[in-house]
């Protein structure tokens, strides 16, 4: 069965959208096989987005992804990779269809709430980083709670 990696980005965690994201994947019918609250180290963020290294927004992207804890998940199911991308919606939330996570919950490309693997191979690779590299304690044992406490509180209006 296919498995994909889905990550609630720091803005999604900070805005309290973890449950909403999980709920959409559960309702679709996928099976949650792993989950972790995780502070992404800079080196891993750079590896994750290495294909975008030449882009002008790359430093901002790395800054964004490492700005607070993320929630990493593995979801299993038939066609999970492509289906997750559909549920997530277009990269630019203003172009994402209503009914998708980004279409319903985001407005900015640089704050688009969630990541989903773009191929089964990348899904395996990305799941491996966060869950199966347990021997690498520098990656697994980062104290997320301390980071959360230092993180800027959500602005209330
Ligand atoms: P991910 O699921 O996060 O990988 O997004 P994606 O597959 O829909 O898009 P892509 O891999 O091309 O880009 C990765 C991330 O970089 C996006 O989710 C955005 O957060 C960010 N990004 C992509 N293009 C732009 C851009 O033109 N401007 C800015 N500010 N951010 C961008
Ligand atoms: Mg991508």
C-alpha cells in the first residue's frame, strides 16, 4: 500500500489547525501510521527543499519551516500521494480550490499550512527522515516544547 508524508507547517501548528488537517485525512479514508511533533533543524529543511535552492524565496522558506514545531505524519492508502496533494490543494492558496486545505484555510504562498510529498519515492524518503532515523538523536530528540514556548503567540483580534 502506498504511503505519503504530510507535514503541518509551523503556521498550521501555531494557528491550531492540526486537528482540522488530521480530520480531513481521516475522513477521506487514509490510515495514520506515524505522527510526531518535531522541530525541523535547518540542515534537514535545506535537504527537504533542496530542489528549490536556486529560488529567490529559498532563505525565507527555510526560515518559515524552521520557525516553530511542525507535525509530521505518515498516511497510508490507495493512491495516498496523489490524493493527499488533491486534498491539500495548489501551492498558492489563492489559486487553491475551495474544499482543499489551502483553499479553505490559507491566503499566502509562504504560509500555506501543510506539505505533502510529490511522489511515492519522496514520500518514503521524507517519512524516513522523521520516523525511522531513530538512531540519529540530534534529529529526533529536539525539545519541541521549549521551542513552542518561545514561539510568538497567535495574534488575537
Ligand atoms: P510543499 O508541499 O510544501 O512541497 O509545496 P508544493 O509541493 O505545493 O510546492 P513546492 O514544492 O514547489 O514549494 C515548496 C514550498 O515553497 C511551497 O509550499 C511554498 O511554501 C514555498 N514556495 C513555493 N513557491 C513560492 C514562491 O513563489 N514564493 C514564496 N514565498 N514561497 C514559495
Ligand atoms: Mg513540494
